[in-house]
C-alpha cells in the first residue's frame, strides 16, 4: 500500500475525481458539490443510458437519497409475493402485506439520469471518456490518464472515488483489499443476473402460472442460489433471473481473496446457470411470452459482492458495486451504492480541506480519508456480513426459509428488513447467530 503523505503536490485539477456516474458516483458527487468542492464525475456512457437493473427502490433507498425521486416513480408496492417450488400448491406462495409502501418501482435509465441532473445542478462537473488509460496513486495525490474523444488527458486530485460498478476499470486497477491486504476476488463472490422488459400489451389475459401482472414477485423456484423476479412498472414488467448466493465460506475471511480460491469454480458454475435460455423458459412459464419474438430485450450484468470484507486504503476509495457492496441475500445494490458514496464523501469532507483551482493540494488532517471512510462504511458492512451469512443459510434450503416466514412476527421482520434494513447492531448479532 502506498503511504498517505501530508506533503504538498504542485497542483490539482479537482478536489475529487469520481469514476462512474451511477448511484454511487452521483451520491458522492452530490454531497461534495453541495459542500462547495470541485468534483468531476467521469463516465464512459452518454446519459440517459440503459443499465441492466430491475430498479426496485426500497424504502431505505428512498430515505438515503438527498432529494425526492417522485417524478420518476412508476408504481409503489405495499405487498411482496415470495414463491418457491413445492409439490403442495398451498406451500408455493407467501404474501407479505404492509399498510405503507415497501418499495417503489422505477426504470433505471430514468432514475440514473434524474439523479445525475440533481448532481450537476448541485455543482458537480461531468466528463465523458472513452476509457481510462492509467491510474497512478502517489504519496500525495492521484494521477488519472483518460482517453476522450479529443485525445488523451491527465487529471490530478488529492483523492479518487471508484464508482464504476462491477465491471468497471477501477475495481481491476485498484482491487478492494481485505484486512490482510489481500485483493478480494470478484469471481469468487460476484452474482450475475439477466432481465427482460415485457410490455403489458404483450401479455395474455390470464398469466399461465396464475400470477397477477401487477404483483412484485420474488420466486425461488427457477434456480438454486438465486431467484426469478417480476417487477411491475407503468407499461411493462421487468422479469429476470439472478444468482446471488455467496460461495460457502468455510475458511473464513481469506477464502474470499484471490490467493485462496478453492470455491471459485463452484461460484462460476452457479453463475453459468443464469442463461438466456433459462430466462426465456422462465418468461414463457410466467408470462406466456416467447422472448425470441422480442429481440434485443435481454440484458445482464455482474453484481459486485464480497465487499463486507473490504478495508479502504490510500487515496482510492471504492464505492457501490466497485467495492462489492451488493446485498447477497436480496441482490439489492442501489441502497449500498448511495450509502457508500455518501460515506466516502463524508470522509473526504472530514479529512481534506478544499483547494483552489490550480493551487497546492491540501495538507490533510492527521487521519486519512480511507480510515474515516472505513469507519463510516462499517454499519453497512455489518448489515452485509449478516446478509452474507443469512444468504448462505437461506439458499442452502429455501423451504426452511419459507417455513420461517409462515410465522407472522418473522414475516413482518423479513419485510421490515427488506424495506428498511437492519441498522441495529445487537439485533443483527442475535439474528446472525439464529441463521448460522
Ligand atoms: C439485472 C439486474 C437487476 C438488478 N436489480 C436491482 C434492483 O431492483 N434494485 C437494486 O437495488 N439493485 C439492483 N441491481 C443491482 C444494482 O444495479 C447495482 O448494485 C447498482 O447499479 C450499483 O450502482 P453503482 O453506482 O455502484 O454502479 P453502476 O450503477 O454500475 O454505475 C457505474 C457507472 O460507471 C460507468 N462506468 C463503467 N465503467 C467505466 C469506465 N471504465 N470508465 C468510466 N465510467 C465507467 C457506467 O457507465 C455507469 O454509469 C440489479 C443488478 C442487475 C444486474
């Protein structure tokens, strides 16, 4: 690891560089810009841009955002339907209802563009690039070589936030490391999901599996270690299949690192089950729609996981999927992306004073941003560590999970956890023991 130095550097172009203008990057940029910092968001796509995502926004996600996203909400859901494979039709479904909405449905392209516009209005700048050529972490600052449509360019800043998602370059160039300094291997932990959007106008009058087209459905029948989903929007259903279950982790923390990967193969095998054929068969089964008649509708992406072990270091702070912060139980990642982006911004504001354009980089306070970011990230990581254990237990035997959910009190706890999260550490510890 490069030591964090208090020496001055000649000049910096920005207070913070942020790679990726998705939920994590925008959340960080918004807070920094509102605090008056010179912040540059860098993205390789032109917005609005599509992104594989069912865009279910839980109550905790909406609460974490600094602004209302009401203008782009398509539907709110007060009920979730959990389904499993069972020979007994009565055991196949559990409906969990709530008096107030549990989650809101949006379309990701519109959600991300809305958040980006709020962030630019707050004062952040945006640069479109073709690729990152190099990322150099020095004792005193970061140097980033980028390729733009106008040619190569080098940017400098005291600190950089990696928010370019599960397949981004930052995660490869500066991989997240655990407390032993070992690089966390994405292939050992990541999930993978495929989705399609089906217009209501393409559906038969009665759905073949007997579902209601406006239900929010999580279905554990189509594949082991994951689920199929149906998320209802205004004019279409987002249907998908994903593998999320973490690799069994008998060796403790280090078994998720690059150096020891005996389970990598099995995780890859799980992800390989998530195919276009599986999604096509599932869509036919649930919606009676043949995906071959809807070309170009299927998209997919990895989901960054394993980040409950991430220990931030140096001048590159990873956030969201780039840090592996997707919840392995639910596959939910927008909440973690926002919370981690805000946590990184708060750490920077606490440790690095602002700089004037072209001025010397600041002398930081004694604590490094990475140390404060690690502290800020801990509550989220504790929740994800709990989810990691709960996911291992649940996906090993979903039928047991369904039996648990037949108890009203546990059912409402599951609902509350999904909607609001579990910030209470003592409760988490107790629950973690229960599911272990
Ligand atoms: C099929 C599917 C369904 C999902 N459904 C849900 C859901 O319903 N609810 C939920 O909460 N989560 C869901 N997720 C997870 C969620 O999409 C991610 O966790 C979330 O998008 C992470 O946000 P992020 O900001 O970290 O990264 P991203 O949203 O991936 O944003 C990364 C940004 O970085 C840019 N970028 C990438 N590489 C580079 C580069 N080299 N240089 C510059 N820019 C780059 C990208 O263009 C993008 O704008 C789903 C994921 C998948 C795959």
